[in-house]
């Protein structure tokens, strides 16, 4: 089964390169990076709201 990269050991050098499958991930990963960077302020604001919430989450409530 092909992987995302190939590793070739020629002592003392290790060479790594992406396979076709690995290269196929380039555009989706770049799109994810651009999205994450452009929404970083929104994510930080949401994390702050979550950290300062007054109502516990369902999983925080103790059931007996």
C-alpha cells in the first residue's frame, strides 16, 4: 500500500520525498492553512468565550 512519502537511506544521508498520494494533499492542506490563518482571531475569541463560560457543559455535569 503506497504511503504519503518515500524514505531512502544512503548512509549517512536520509532522503525523504512525497509520493503522488502525498502531493495530492498539497492543495487541501494549503487551503486549510489559509482558512486557519484567516480565522485565527475568531477562533481565539471563541476559545476565550468558552474558557469564561458560566454554564457547564453537559459532560461537566456530574450524574449519579
